[in-house]
C-alpha cells in the first residue's frame, strides 16, 4: 500500500524489517519469507527503472 502511494523508501524499509524477522522465525526458505523477498526485489526493480527513466528524460533525482 505504501509503495502504491509512492512511498517507496518507506515500503522498502518496512518490508526489509519484516523479511529479517521472517528469516529468523520461519527461515529463508519459507513461502511467506520468499514472497516478501520477491516484493522487495520488485520494489528495487521498479525504483531502478523509474530512476533510469527519469535520468534519460532529464528529471533530477530527489
């Protein structure tokens, strides 16, 4: 929800903390842990794509 509203850094931070906790509690190979890892990877890719697109169009990085 944070990501959808454009709060990318906040979404990444919360998911990263959740992923760390799930790795401890359920282990890295757990299905829910893997889903959070995929969401984090997706946010990183979307953020990288947006930054790359902005750079090509002369939009400064905040």
